[in-house]
C-alpha cells in the first residue's frame, strides 16, 4: 500500500514531507501559483516522488480549460515531477508525458456508481494510456459499497480505487485492504471531502491487518 499526501498550497509541503509518504501530490488546480523555481527549491531538499495533478471541474476540481491549456500549464513543471495525473479528456498528451519518462496515473472521477461493465470498460480505457488507472466513484447505498469492494478485488493490478465525498469515507481503508494499491491522504489540510489524515489511515490499516 502506497500513501500519497495531497496538498493545495506549497506552504504545506514540509509538513507533508515530514510524514514520509510514498509521494506528494501537488493539486495545481487548487493552487494560486506554482512555478518551476518553486519546484526546483523543493527538489533541492527532498528526494521523494512528486505527482502533478490538474483536476478538471467536471471531475471535482477547479480547472476549466481545454487540453491545450492543460499542457501549457503543466509543461514547465514536468522536469521536476515523477508522475502526472491525466484525465481521459487530456489523454491526447499522454505520449508526450511518457516520452519525458514520467509515470502516468490515468484517472476518472464520477459522481455516479458504475455497473460492472462500465467499471471494466473504464479500467481498460485508462490502461491504454497510463500505468496506474485511478477510478473514483460515488456509492449511493450500502449495496454499492459492497459491489465496489468486489470490483476492486477482481480488477487487474496495479489499480487505485476510491470514492468521492464523505458519505462513504469508511470505504477508503477497506478498498486498500481489498487490493487498491494507493491511498490519497492529507497532512492537516484536506484537498477533498472524506480524506483521512495519513496518520489516521496508517493506523486504521494497521488495526485492520493486525489479526492477519
């Protein structure tokens, strides 16, 4: 299980790094500014993995631009990153990102709960352009939660499966136990509803796995 701390302000970086996560995600769509000089300064004192994300408004973020604007916003920062989150609407730039030797997290966020076929087709599409598919959905009832756990167990790995919102936040650690390889957490300032502090998530997982 790999823990990713998501931040929306560079002033939070040192606090996040002190938690020793697998990676730190910079939510560029939520930041007022982030320059190459900022990332160069980060890189001078930190050797961990850095993930760049520009989340669109259609998938829960604040970026309202098109694919060309997405590329313009991210290209000067790419030399300092290890991974890039790419939604399907921006996937035409995936080959360019890969040519720069960056790992692609191919993501899809929806406020719906897909059926089995929809989930499978989405996963297959994301794998056509990314190394790690990330599927984030919105369970509406307890039966959906159980179904999502089943999807996660059966899915090809690696995969990241999670939920939107706080209503089923308890699913986040259970999805990890059932095969989702990545947990997005915070270190004091959540970037999404329902996120756990990384210390909380680590403790929950420790307790869940204690009897194994």
